C-alpha cells in the first residue's frame, strides 16, 4: 500500500507548497498479516500445532492463542507467557510468503531462569531478551535458506529486531526496538 500524498498550500503574500506523507498508524500490522493459519513446530520439545488464530471477522481466537502460548512455552520451566499477536502476524506473513508447511521455532518464550542460564554458558542472548516478554521467536523454515529468510524479514522493514545466526541456521525476529545484527 502506497502512502497517500497531500498537497498543502498556505502563505501570506507568498505561496508555499508542501507535500506531506501520511501513513495510517495501523498500516504496518495490516500489511503484515498472513492468512491467520499458522503451523508451529517447537524443535526443543518436538511438539507441533496448526491453528487458525484469527477469525474471518479479524478477531483473535482465544483458544488458539492459548495453544500457541503453550507450544511456545519455556523449555526449561514449562511456564507459558502470552505471545504478542503482532509477532504471530509477522511470523505468519513469513510462513505464507515462502509457502512453508511449518515454522520451526528454536526459541519462543524463555523464562528469566533459562535466559540467564543461556547467558552464563556463553550463548549470544541479551540479558533483557524480548523472548522473556513473548515478543520474539528464533525461527527457520524447512527448505528455505536462512539467508533468504533473513533478507525477507529485513525487507519487511518494520519495527523490531532481525538477527541472523548462520552457524545455528536460524533467524531471530521480534517486535521490540528496531535493530539488525
């Protein structure tokens, strides 16, 4: 969707012509919607779920969201956290773009304890990781090169982080502050 351009003419004695670009506040989320059907495979727990998380009228299905929260629970503590729907929409968009059968999730929600453990053993995790708030997923798509996945996620150019981990063959996506690594 192209932003709408408006001409504004104003002045006293002189004419000033300015062009302003207005982008609806919800454009990012609207443009970043998949079909509302997502298949998630938690690689550490070896569990999979396929759910229609968004209804035809655009509302979210609470039961489906609970299933997603469960499949993306912390692998160490078994605790669940609400996963942000804008993150789900982003990952769904990515799955749909590549026509992938499933999204392999290396890491969804991580408890503070798991995040701290990973930091202590030298994994590249942030001490205040968005994973701890249901705002991030580390993903890969079977049959899709992670460089293509990274480039597409970066091409979406929305707020949030995109990180590339070539040695582990996954891409980090989140809905926190905009950054790239």
